[in-house]
């Protein structure tokens, strides 16, 4: 079960409280998987949309694969996520609550297949972000003090 992390959404943990995570497969075209394996994917503006029956990865940019030329894919097309029916129903129920959304956290290759880790999240307010930064800085200072001994 070797995992090669291809892309991460670094701002996700800074901007959101992560409530729950899921692993999902992606329905991809041939040129898309080749581009993902080359690390040409960005999750910066991406989110997950669901209608209770299916889940879609929206705004994830997968760069065109140059050797595919005329058979290339649309870089910003919506991609179907492969989840169990019960997981999609859970996500649908949770996102109907105010303030929760679903975002991708990271994309990785597991046993030759592209997987995306998605998270049910709730947005942080500015004072929550400042508190997180303060805690991280305090933790860093403690580690520095312990290493100096």
C-alpha cells in the first residue's frame, strides 16, 4: 500500500476546522492520470459538490498533458468522485447544515490509482486563525528551547 502524495491543499488546515475525512477515487481520462502522475494538479480553488446521489470535484486544475496533444482534456472540468452511496448520503446531509462544505485536502497515488482525500469542513473566523498561529508559534518556541539543551 504505497502512497505517493501528488498535491496538497496547504491552506485547508489554516482556513477550516476539519470535521471528518473520506478517501475517494476519481473517474479520470487517460491524459488526466498521466498529468496527475507528473504532479501537474492544483487544488487551490477546488471544492466538492454533491446532490445526494453523486459527488463531483469542481475547480481542480489538472494541466493538459503535452504528449496527448489533440486528445487532451479540459483542465477545469468537473470530475466524478467514486464513493459509497452511504458516504455520499452522509456528506449530503452534513452540507445542508449552515457553514459546512467539502474540500479536497490532498491527491495521491495508491496502488496505481489516483485517490483524493476530501474533508467535511467548517470555516474558521479570523480570530480562530490568529489563535492557531499563536499556538503554532508557541509550539515552535518550546521545540527550540528543548533542542538548545
